[in-house]
């Protein structure tokens, strides 16, 4: 890494921009993609432990990438490889969900047309199985999206419906 006179190490992005090899926008996008790939990889963890420590403030020259957390959750869960794990966390195939969101929540999450279509199918009557198999995406992708909606608390489990002939035992 080269150094400016008297100012310490220089960052690769700065040098690429100064030498007109990349635009500032291209550097920003590359940094964003690198950070996002790290974040998306976290959603593939089956288990793990995270520790946070309060530390010093970030240096003033730190590049900040702002991604709304609710969008990170949706995109991360959509990218997760194992749909079965996510769907299993929602309950049995007979589980019923109902919507519990405000329109402002949906705007912040930035659902696309098909994601919103799946959300609109959640009506307190359709089962998890029906939502997964009849939604706009593949059953696995519908299941992952439903799990994301549940995590974001824009859908919730509806009242348990008993099927004829079933009994609850403790």
C-alpha cells in the first residue's frame, strides 16, 4: 500500500478513483456488494453465537453503507439455502396465519409485486401448506418469504383450528 506524503496508508478505492480507473459510484457499489455478501452469508447459519462490544466510534473516513434492516431480513432469508428449516419454524402444514401490518411497514420493507401478492394471500383462513403451494413463487421460496414475514411481525399465527375428530392432549 502506498502512502501520501505525511498522511499514512491510503485505501485502494481512493487510489483507483484518483487514477481514474474506477468511478466513486463503482467503488461504493463494490464495497456495498462485499458487505452485503458477508451479511447474506450470516443467514445460512443453522446456529451460532454473536457477541457485541461497545467500542470506539468509527473513523470519519469510514464508508457507510445504509440498508434498511427490514429489507436486510427479507433479502437474507430469501437467499438462505435451506427453506425446510425456515418453514419448520412456522409450525405444522395446517398452521394458519393472519396479517398484522400497517401499510407504512410494507413501504419500508419494499416488497415487490409477487412478494406483496403472497402477503395478500395471508388471510387467517389459508394454511401454511396452501400458501406455500399456491403462492406466486416456488413452494420453497414462498415458505422462506412467509418466514420472513413472520420474523418481521407482519403476519402472525392465527387461532389454532381443531380438525374434526382431533383432541388436544397435554
